[in-house]
């Protein structure tokens, strides 16, 4: 990392220009002398400090060296102010030189957290919240924002869905709540709902504040059941500076999956054929040749060492009342699977201005473009995962034949009969492109002392496309192409009114909100096969009689909300917070659109009762609340039809329609009810901070597809049935172990335990099939949901080894050497739950050691 302090000549120009404007705008008065001086912060010059003659509009700002010059009467008083410092009033007393040393505003610098539609001191919290600041990760080579959360926030688990560059990252807050709905937390970026962490530049992040319990997330009502991640991006301050960062990484598979050697593979294949009454397929000469050549390891053929490059630039600073943060980020990642990769370019501009004592305006603009090349998870469309095919393909067949072309299939027709995985990966050209532009305006107006109005207006424009081109499987091997385009428009208007007053030892804060959000999505796409020009996606032409499909889609959703929150603080010891949010969502019918989500929480600090200064904080917290999940499609309450062909007379087919989905006008929210009890302990004047939370949460009215009897037309209908319960413990320890002689060492330890259980399905049903497909391409379900068990049950058969010649109970039709599976009393292979993929315990330990800035 390289940091460059820039001497900004243009800052001096701005200083002179602004100073002249202020001087020209000042009323005529008796100016008796010129006062000059330097403003510093314990020896460090401060540029951009505001100097104002009290009682007038005449003022100036300090230059790059902290120096100023102003005309003022000898008996005048100068008001010296700067963000983050205590404002000082300094009497001139006839002096012509007046230096000022500003002191940091300790109260302002006290740790503040974002709680949604406002902020709070961390010491005043009543809900469960985890904060991760840029200080803990900004010096580390992090390419994705989600990696900054990993292991740093208790109750938050971060895992990659695959090793594909740019692939999705799964984040869960306090486990999973919904069986078929979305379990991802709500992301709020600078107050705007519905952000995407994958698009962000890690260097832009100032802090994450994760709202975990319902008493904290209830302010987001119908969208808060999975937790809320509040993201605050950086703003400029202090001297102008430019940062340049570059880092590169290398990735590889640590070791291939164990496989049978090629010689053993050939020998066992011969034995299998002889045992079943056939003849050996490999000659002794062929086996000797395989012993010499070693065959083909298809894992080695598809895996590679992937390199990535990350370049980041940023400029930030403050000029008087104006602050700025401008950044750019470029990521180029090469995949560990051949012909895969990911690129992302993003730019950001965060500008802010203190217009006057009452008005503050911030404007943020963010744009990004990402390109994901050959996401191998999408290759599942072609006979399953290429990784699965690589470990099951015939190792005796080379990648290429003697003519230099691909061996498309196994030469001897053994092992996997799918296409050569190297061919599939090398000849595919799948490109997922996403362009996104976000803009938001944050306007704040202090109406009177203690009463503030704030307007948040945000818009997000997303254009995404999937351009797919691949050689079709089968004997003809003609190319096929498909295209899918999505255009999404999202905007949000939030009107926030906040009133706060102190009455002696009583502190009261009330927040009111009216919010409207809108989301419109348009989709169109096509697909075609049998293309005559195999020259890529843009030059493909259709052959006669080739298959063609066109499709379009449109959805629109709206949510209007009101929210009230009251906060009470008694002598900085007793803290009480109450919230209620009322949401109206267009995804439900009018009679079910309104959801009410209340919460209440309280905390009491016992620190004053503990003798000595070892304990700096000891607080007990408790909270209860309800939040919702409206994760259903825009038209899910209505039935849909689909077209098909039917041979009503048993011979000729005619076009007709059938029911694709059933109507259910009674659909409503999934509701999560949560209780949380926590303890916060601070030791050694805040050097060590420990938080422990116990919680229980129950999600009811789950949205599940309930099968219908054949006499009712068969199929299924989406209903509010089922219940899931989570119970767990979160623990977080942040400890400044060492800070002496320029050496500092900070350690963060997080630990979480969560027990998940499906407590209700529907009717008398005790298990239902899951929704995840197995990776082999056969469209078999990989999971099962069972009553009394946690979500994430794997479905399959239990392998017990092979049948031995000494076994006396070998079933008919099987011989020694055949695979042996767990069977029931009737001799049938048992197919059901064989394990669980939902973790109950996860922890993280992060250490940061610095020496004089290194």
C-alpha cells in the first residue's frame, strides 16, 4: 500500500476565492487591524478550519499550512470551528498574531453506531448489535466486502457458495429462519434499502453495523427477519490526501480429490465385466501402456493456478464546510478452473457540505460494472457440475485424439457417459454482465434546537444480461445461444423527523418515519439451437428448423411504511427503546397487505455500582420484538396458466392450457418473534470489551408449497404453514492487548452457537422434499426437510462399503465386490437423511499487530 500526501495548490485557490466571497458579502464595519495566525491540533497544522468574527458574517478558512489572515477590530472575538473538534471563541484583545490549538471533541468522537434512521452511542444500546469498523480490515488485502465481516461479528456466518471468481457469498445472521424463502439479511447502504455487498469496494467502507435481534431490526419491519447489515461509506475529512493501493493474490486447489489410479481402474473394470458374464475390455498391453503413461487426470486438466489483481485509488479531504471522498476500484480475478474469471470496475463520489448552522447536505453517486466469465455453476445445465464430471470421467481416454480434436466421449464407453469436461469448459462462452448506478441524497435541516428533519432519497438502476454461447451436446454438436436481460429500477423516499431533549437527568429521543419504496423489473430473453455459424455469440445465425424460444416478464412491487421509535435515557444508567413499524406491501392482497411489527428493549448499566476503575462498563440488556419476511413473488397470490400440447383423441396433439400455479388470496407475511438477553462488560478503561447474548427466535406462518390431491387437480398451492425455531448464544471479545513503544496488538474473538429445529410443517406431514438439486445433473433433490430436525438435512443412501465373500446375507443379484448400502427389513435400500450441513458452532479470531504505522 502506498499513501501520498498531496500539496494541493488548488486548495489555496479555493481558500482565496472563498475568503474573498465572504469578505465581499460582509456588511460595512470598522476594521481596525489584520489578525494572522496558525491553527493546529497538538502541533499538526489544520487546513480548512473556519474562522469567523463573532456577530458578523465575515470569515475565512485556514490554508494548507493551517495559516489564516482576517480583518477584525481589536476588541473582537473569533469563533474557530472544525469538524471533530471543540469550537473555541478567542478574544483578539488588540493582538495582530493569534495562534489557536484545537482540542478533539471527545463527546463527538465517542463510539457511535448506526441503528437505522439515526445513530446512537454504543454505550446507550438496548438491542443486540455487532460493529466492524474499517480500522480492523483496511490494511488487509480484501477483495470482497463480505470477507471483512468474516469472523469479526458474532452471530454472523459468511461462506462462499463456490470457488468461482465473483460467485455469491452467503451471509446468515443467527442461522436460517425460512424453509423456502430468502434467508439473506437486509443490506442498507448509507440509509438506502436493498444494497448489494458484492458490488462494493472494500476501501469505501467506513463501518458495518449488524442489527441482530428483533428489538433492533423491527425498524425495518417486513424486511428485517433475517437481520440487517448497515453499511456506512467513507466521507472526507482533514487534509486532502490521495491513496493508491495495489495487491495481487494467487489461488489454487490445495490437493485433488483422491481417485482410483488409472491402472487399478482398468483392472477393476475388467474384473467387473468378467464377473457379470462379459469379456475384459482392456488388454494386458493396454494396461501396461497405461502403467507407463499414467492415463489422464481430469482434475489436473481443469484446475489451474489463478492470479488476481486489485488496484484502488481514492482522494479525500475537507475544504472548509465542504468534504469529499472519491474512489475507484478495479478487480481482475482468474479462476482456479480453466476459462473462468471475474472483473469489476467501480467508482464512487461522496460529497458533503455544511450549508449553514442548520442545513447539511450529502450526495453520493456509485457506479459499477462486473463481468463474470463462465460461471461453472451455470454449467450444471450441461450434464451437471464440471467438477463432478472431472472426477467421474474415464481416465483412460486422453483429452484429444490423434487428429488433435477432442475425444468427446469415453473411447470405450465406460465411466461417465457425459461430454469431456475439458471440452465443455473450453468451448463455452457464458458471460454475466451487471451494470449498476446508485445515487442518493441526504438532506438534514435543524428546524429548531432539538428538532431535525431529514430526507433520504435514493435511486438504483440495474441492467444485467446473460450472454451464453456453447457447443450443444449430442452427436451433431451444433452451437446454441441464449440471452437474458433484466432491467431493474428501485427508488426510496424516507422522511425522518427526530426530536431530542434533555430534562436534567432525563434524555428523550423520538423518531418518526414515513417511507415509500418502489421496485420495477423487466425481463426479456431468447434461446436458439442449431446455429450455422460457430463464430461466437454475436455472429451466430439460425439454421432451418432450429429451435427458438422467446420469453418476457414484468414485475412491480411497492411498500409504504410508517415507523415510530422512542428512546429514553435516565442518568446514563437506564435505557429504554420502543419501536413499532407498519408496512403495506403490494405483494399481498389488499386485506392482507398491512403488517404491524412492534418491539421493546431495555438496558441498565451497573458500572457506577462497581468499586474501583477496573470495570468501565457493566450493562444488562433484554429485548423482545417481531419482524417479517415478505419474500414472495409479485403475483404469487394469483394463479397462473401455461401452454402445452395434448392428444385428447390419443393420436393428434392440439394446443391447450393447464394450471401452472394455484391461487391463494390469503397469503401473508412470515413472522419472526425473538427474545434476546445480553450482558456487556468493559474492563481496563475500555481496553477489553466482552458481549454475551442469548436469544430464541420462532418463525411462524412459513410460506410452503402444500401438495393438492389429484381429485383437486394435483400440483401444489403456496400457503402460510410451518414453523422453525432458532436458539443460540453470541459471544464477542475485543481486546487491545498491547500498546507500548509504537507496538500495538488488537485481538477480536467471536463465538456463536445456534440450534435450529423445524417444529411444524403442515397437516400430519413429518417430512417434505427439499429444493436443492444434486450436482450430478440428474435433477435429484439433495436435501430433505424433517419435523424435529434442523434445516439442511442431506438426502441420500448410506454407503457401508462392499459385499465380502465371507458375507452370508448377500441379496440376490449381487456379488462380492458390489457396493453395499444400508437396507430396511424388506431388503430395500434406505433413502433418506444422511447428515446435516447447517453448522451449529462457528467462531473467528482476528489479530492486528502494528509497529509505528506498519
